[in-house]
C-alpha cells in the first residue's frame, strides 16, 4: 500500500505536459486541443537508401542534372535515409515522412541542422519526394554535402513510404506545415542515425525553403518558439516565396496567370483542411473540374497555365469573379487565405531570426510586387531581413541561380558573422544573382 501511495504522489506532483501557446485554426473551423509537442516526433520507421549514398564525384555529376553546376566541386559525399515519424494534425496524432541526409564522410565536429522545405510537388502520396527517384531527392543530398544534417519533410498528406496518408496535402496551410516540419527535426534529433557516422547534431537549426517551401520556412520560424523551443534557430533563407495568398488569388482573378489555377488548388485544400467551411468547387467553372480533380489525385502538377485554359473564367465561375472583383473576397475564403499568409497574427512574432529573402523581378508564378510587400512587412514587424532581387529572374531560375549566394549567406550566419547594417531592410536593387556573393 505504501508503494502505491508513493506512486500516486509522484504522479500528482508530475508537471503538466507543455502545450504551445498558439491559437488553433479559426475562420469557423471546429475546435480542437493541441497535443503536447514533446510527445511527438517519435520514430516509426527509419531506413537507409543505398541509392542515396553518393561520393563527392557522384554528387558533382548529379549537380549538372539539377541545374546546380555552380556548386561543384562538392566538399563531401552524402548518405540519405527515409524517416517515418509521429506528428499531429488538428490535435490528432498522425504519421508523416521525410528524408534525412548527412555528409559522408562529414567534417570534424558536430553538425548544424538544415530544415529543407521543398517547392510544390503535388497533393498526394505519389508526389512525396522521399518516395521518388534520385532527381527528386537531389537537393537534400547536395545540401548535406556542404556539411549539414539535412531534414527534408515530404509535408503532411504526402507519405513517401508506408501506409498512405489519410487526407490530401493541405496546400500552403500554415499550421500543419510548421507542425509536421518541426516534428521531423525532433524525430531526427532523437533517432540513432547510422548515416551520421561519427558526427552528432547540435541544436543549431537553419531553415532553407524555396517557393512553397519558402512560405513554410517563414511560418516555421514564426511558430518554432512554441512548438520546438529546444531548437536554437539561427537563420532563415527563402527564395521565390508566394507572398500574401489572398492577394495572389485576387491577381489571378484580374488577369490570367499561373496563379489563376494555382489559387484554386490553394483555396480548395485550405477549405478541406479547415473542415469544408464552404463549397470550394462551386466557385469553379464546371468544365474545369475534371482537370482540377486530376491535379489533385493523379498529377504532380507543374507551375503553368493548364492546357486549354485561355481566360480566367475557364477556371473560375463567372459570377464569383465578377462579385469578388467588385466587392472583395468574402468569408470564409478571405479568412482562410489570410490566416495562412505570413502577415497574419495567428502566431506571436518569432525571435526575429536573421532572414535572407530572395525573389526575381520577372517571377511569373509569385508576383514580385507581393514578394516585395511581404519582405517589407517582415521588416516592419522587426525582423532583420536582407532582400536580394534577381534581375530578370523567373520563379525557378531565381531559386537555382541564387543557391551559391544563399549557401554563402547561410554559412556566414552560422559562423556568427553579423549582417551588414546597410543590407538590413534597406532598398534592394536588382542584381545578377548568378554573380552575386
């Protein structure tokens, strides 16, 4: 009896699990409670992939295939593994997948961790990078060869191996992007990783995102202090981010552009994640629905105007276009898009991590005016942002040509080098990003 009483006393005195001080999804979504973040990030399965074990010479050959020749020669080789881990989605424990990569052999001493957040690949499991071929997993291996432990989530709804995801990917939804990405790092840090060899990871974490992944990186930075306070967040590098999601939709209704159809995917998937607060498909031209559903379930879509689309109303319902342009975007649509845009205050300001924000002045996917406005907003919120505008840079070539610049900037921040005061939140002139340093 004494033993039982002592056990009960210990249980009563145990501290309550830490919960993040973050609001859950709004806009009329059903209420839910956070699971304690410390209870997540458990390793479900970890398997090394032999095809991802590459020498420095192998990586140099791969660089040419993914348009990153400027990074040659690779300092190290790399090894990679698939990770399946636990995370949460609206207060329910779920599983997600990621790729982990490490230098082989690594540099002497512990390794900082780079959370790599990939561009849009699709909405379904078959579009998960960790389940595809070497070209889809090249970037994490290339980044690892620079001397980092790289964690590259597939994103919620994209399971690269194991059981299928229970729902499609909640495209550009802020909360699940930040939660699952940080739990991937938590799982990697808690796992025994043979790919590390004699190296060990530090608690230093940097974020590295492109396009959709840039949006996610900015939200990870914003929510990390509550979701993963153990991490020492040191730097954020983003290239070709989408800008405000509501303004992106409005631009896509004003004139035909890649974002015209892209915003349909965003709005539909945000609506699904929020619990179907409205009939998103009713906003679309019925003739577009077959192609739209194919992009959800069958394609790993490209950033282009869909075949056969020659006008905004080939995608969207005429009445919805006219009403929105005349009166503004109505709720719940406006609320959902605003809530997952970086300017929204659903999370307290992060630690103001030093940020490199790269965009192209000829970006055909993410509007440059929206990107400039987002960088200015971050500055107004107190962030130390260095903005680089790539002269003549389109969406993808801005990402690729500026990678050497991005990696040099990142290495300087991790080495403790301060930012030039004149480069922080100052006027950004367009430069040749292939030649910039």
